[in-house]
């Protein structure tokens, strides 16, 4: 990883950690605060990326947090920020969950903005593995942009075209080539690889997947841009055409008793 990419990653991850109003994490943080109490709990942040949310959990609750990611560059950034802020109750691990034995009994497991990056067959295996690591009353918090989201392509910050994933493939490929550049990831190391790694996740797909993993859905929130309008805050716009304005889906899962 170049020094320039390291600095870019540090700036991005530190903002996610420190800024309560970071655009793509504001609702995540509000929901976690409102729904969950991590005090005294053992927490797993799966696919923790560069550790912004992992460090946020550890700094806002007296808990033990383990951030797990397969990408060495992400873990390097995360540990640098952890050491800078001296957050001793957070531990980062570079590992492939399906090839690693972890000590179980996690009280909370988070999958923030990661499930859309994993092939569906592997994602099902990951959920099954996670279900073996849970304490009896564990909850799993998931957030992801559904494929119909205006920002689901993860390209909007450079291409500046909402819903560009629905452009003709030839046009989209040309735009990606034009704007392609290195990114912090060791595995998804440029824009082209990051887009190619998306699994086009939808609520229907993840619901079907969860049914095969020994987990059940106990809460769902669909956050739409229209929810910012006074009086419309709590309306779930899951119907056409407003479902194309949903920017993030949130789920809470539990194990079947």
C-alpha cells in the first residue's frame, strides 16, 4: 500500500469513527444506539474494513470488540487509528472466518456494509459459521445498500450518476475504465475490482439466504431518502417506485430457539 493510499484510508476511517453525522453511517449509529446496549458485551464486527465502526463501538460502550477482516490493508489502517486513539478494548484480526477457529459466545455481531461484497454461496456459509459463535441471546445487526439503491454501485462518488448500475453494461464499463484508480483494499485494489465484487444483494435474496442458516429476522428498517421529510420519518417505502429511493436496509437477526 502506498503512503498516499494509507493516508486516504486513515482520513476516511477516522471520520467514520469520530463523526456522528458521517453521511453513510448516521442512521446506522442512531439505530445501534436506539436498539442495542453493548455494555459489558463481547462484540464481533465481521468484515470490519478499516475499523471506523469497530472503534466507534469500543469507544462508546464498555465492551470487548473484535474486528475481523480478510484484507491486510484494511487491518493496517484500523490498527493505526486504534493506536493513535489508544482504544484498548478493540482488537483487530486479519483472517478468513471460514478458515479460522474463533472463540465463540459473542453477544452481538455486526456486518456493516459488507454483505453486498460477498458471493452469495460464501455469504450463506458465513452466516452458518457465525451462528455457531453466538451466545444464547445474541443479536446480529446487518446494514447494506440494496441493489435498487441510488448508491448501490459504490461508484457514485466518482461517476456522479445515481443508479448507474442500471446503465447499459457497455456504457458503464467505459465509465469505470475512465474513472478507475487504486483504492485502499489489498483484495479489491481498484474501482473496477470493487464493482465486480458486488453480489447485487436485494431484500428478497438475503431473506431467502437467512432461512437456511438457523437465524431469524426480528427487526427490519428500510431507510428511504423520503424519510428525511417531516412526517414521513417512519414510513417504509418498500413499494414501487419509491423502493428505488431506499438507500440502506437494516436487519436484526436472532437464532431460532
